[in-house]
């Protein structure tokens, strides 16, 4: 075997548990694994020094803003942040310019990003009131999923009405691809926002009050019913509230094909933090209360919440630092700190390393039909790997970000455990905190 790389002396987090040993990589894939020292030779050897070796994270929800919004982020800067943080696969959202609503636009975007990305990437397409006849076309072009924005978002993409949603879900069900939703009832949000503005509220917490859990839960419930009637595989993006967890739990118990994700900010911060953090914490849906945080953690443990994704969504600094909360854009940057934040929760006893891999790598890879190529340390899987130093303690610093805009709601949070080596298909892309890979290595991923 002409192997390029051997990583030894690691605590590998595999589907069968944590095993001390290593892996051998050839042509971008794992070709051998062994406990202890029984690995075949390779041209280069990396000593893992007893650290944890994880499958690279699969971030199922990023906004890298290319094309058309590259003043906020682009795929090079976004994917640099990803590999710096141990993320090796990203799924990019469709609200770019132009939005990903035709097969031609999707193919053009995929070709553009092939020159720009350091990580592998899949593309999610949007469903609006103007492309309902493009569903099969988008699947043929390689869309990994579809998305409906039920509330206002960057790009102001129009949500289909309920009749159009029902028809779209029936057509999407025939493709076998998931349909994800940004679940917020626009009318409920508009009414609450109008009331708060009329009362003269301009503080950060007003944003959370303007988008109550009622708006999110109503949309989740409505979409679950549509999924039940059409057979579509429904996914709830960035779920934030306890009512949503209960609705998804009930749907799963009824045997419906419904999945959900939450985000590091909903597991780490609460609405009470918004006064301290300010507009950097303005995110849709908003930060919630401690009871919602606990419900999300319980949902992860019992399977009601399937995985964690970042919803990395940067904006220009001037769009996020205005004194009146309504005038600030919604979204935060987090992909670089995804793994350190989750490792801090491991250190706090919130989850095990097995949970970490399942919730940040295996489960999203399974949903989007990328597993076992992605999301596992196994023979035949891509050598997407991240080595973690659990002894390293450091603080999240916005100034250290690879993203274009040095702003994150997590600034100042100490984390115990940081990635020190990231490989994407066998190539070292980050070493000792420094990005060493180049754009153009990333590959476009189609669902298997």
C-alpha cells in the first residue's frame, strides 16, 4: 500500500467507541485503522501525542455569502474559519445574490466555489413563490436539500403561501431530499415588532421579545402537519425554543420523517446575555430563556434534536453596531469556534465525546446522505479529521477570526479544548492554529 500519511498515538472517536491507535490515509481516504501500534507504514507520520482524533465536523448550516454578498464574507474567508475550527464540510444556504433558485444558478455557484473553498461543500436551494416548477431541476443539478424562509431574512426572499408550500412539499417528497424551514410566523413577528416599536423600545432585548417562541412553534407545528400529509422529509433549522422541541418529539413518536437542529448560541447563551453583548447577539430566531436552553440539551440527549449546526451568518461591522436594535442586521459568526464551544460543554459534563461526534458530524452527514463518506472515522471514509488538544485553554477572541468581519457573540468566552490539526480528504489544512491549506481543495458534494 502506497500510503501518504499515518496518524498514530490517538484516542480515536469511532462509531464503536474511543480507541487508542491510529489511521492510515491514501488518496484522501482512510485505508487502515488499528488499535495500538499495528499500523502499516506511510511516507509521513504524525504523532497524535495521545490527543483525541475526531471526524471533521459537518456544519449543516452556514451563510458564506458568495456570490453577491462578499462584503460580509466569502467562501475563502469562511472556509479558512472552518478549517481553523475543525470543520471540514459545510452546507451553504441559498440566500445569496442571485439566490439559488434554479439549476443553472446552483451549477454556477458550485463551479465558482470549487476555486474558492478549503473545505468540501454542499448547496441548499431555496423554494420561493416563483420557482415551484424548478424542484426536479434543482435536484438534478445537485442540490443537497431545499429551504423555505417562512419569515423575513437576508435577501428578503418571499415565502410561498400555504397552498404553494403544500404543493412544493408533495413535489419535494418525490425527490427524496429534505426540505428545511426557517420556522417563524411572519405575521406574529410583525405584530410584536410593531407593538414594541410603538412603545419606544430600542434595546437589544426588544429583538427577543419581537420574535416570541409562539411564532417559531406555530410555524413548526404547521410544517409538521404539511409533512405528515405529503410525506416530505422535514427538517427544522436553528430550533431555539422548548415548544419546538416538544413538537418535534411528538412528531418523531408518531413516526413522521421530521428532524431538527439547534446551534451553539442557543446552547450557550440566553436572552439575558443580550444586554451585555448588544447587537452582535441579534440572531433569528432570537436567544431564549434558560428553560429553552435546558429543553434543547434534553432534546439532543433523547433524539428530539438531531444535531448542532452554527448558522454562521456574518454582516459588515457597520450593519451590526448601531445603537437602535431594529437597525442592525440579524446573524452572528461562529464557525471558527464551533468545536471549541462544544468542547467546553464536554469539559462541563454536558456531553461525551461520542455525543459530540454524533451531534456535530455523524447525524448531519446521515441526514444529507453523505454518510459514511463523511461523519465517521472508518475504513473507506474520507480522511476528514481533526485532532483536539483537551488540555489547551484559550478564550474566544474576535480579533483572532479568519472571517472578514471580526465580530462574534462569543467574544470573551473561555474554552477548554481546541483543535490543533485539521485534514480535509487527507490534506493538512490547519496545523497548530495556523491555516496552511489553499483555496481550491474543496469539492462539491452531491447527496449519495
